[in-house]
């Protein structure tokens, strides 16, 4: 993933945590739990053919026989080279820089990370940065919408609204059911949100 976070004057920060693939593995796991197919064009097998069976995809990913397509999909016509490039940058910064494992050598918790923290005050006043970042977010939300769209959300806004509504993170129903089953099996108490 390629995450970014910036403070704003909005009451919530700009938060973006996005996979460099069209879809993250977690969404495929959700489809598998729901017994639903994965849309065409998100995952390919070793021969470059699209895969749609979520259970089959998960097994093939573990065996190294499938790939999540990068942002933009296949080829330069749709910008796939850009997503591929971002994926490579993440891999290099998370592996080569620290001497860690990479690509298919990553197993279990043997995963590298890379963080950059910027001292905003080295560039501008923090309050001015927050105000301008908030101005940008408000301008984005005020942009002309595509037909049929009710509104434009800025990164971090949906999560903020969900927290305000639920005082927690969004959990889809199939994951909620799995967690509740684990809670009951382990005899855990105090997890009323499940």
C-alpha cells in the first residue's frame, strides 16, 4: 500500500491508504467470504488470463500463480505502467532500503515497512498548512460532480463520518459474522460491536 496522512483544519486529517493494485487482497477475501466473483480485469493467472473465482484466486496468490493487476490495469494505454511503477517504488523502499525480503520471498510477518515523517514547521507554519490543506479538501468537495453522483468525498472523510456514526471502523457483514463466530468460539466477552 501507499499511505499518506496530512493534518487539516477540517476536524479530521487527510488519510489515504491505497493499494498499488486495482484491488487489494482484502477485497478478494471479502468476495470469497460472500461467495461472490471478483470482477474481470483485476487479477490474472500465470498465462495473463483474467481470474474471477475468489477462492481460486486466493489459493493461486499463495502459490505464486496469480497476480493482482496494478492501478491502471494492463498496458500503457490505461496507465498500468504508472501503477506498476508505484508498486516497484513501494517494494524498493520497503525492502531494498532496509535489506529486507521482497516480492514472493515475503512470508508471514516477515514484511518490511518504510515511513517518512515531514516536519511541517521546517517549510511553513503548521496552522497555515492545516488551513491550506483544509482549503484544498473543501475545493475538491466543491468540484463539479459527475452526473448521478450526490457528492465528492475527500480522503479520510468517509472513515471520519463512519467513526462519528458508529464510534468505530467500518466492518462489512461477512467479516463481522466471522469475528463474532471467533469471539463466541473463544468465549470472549466485551465485544458488543460484533
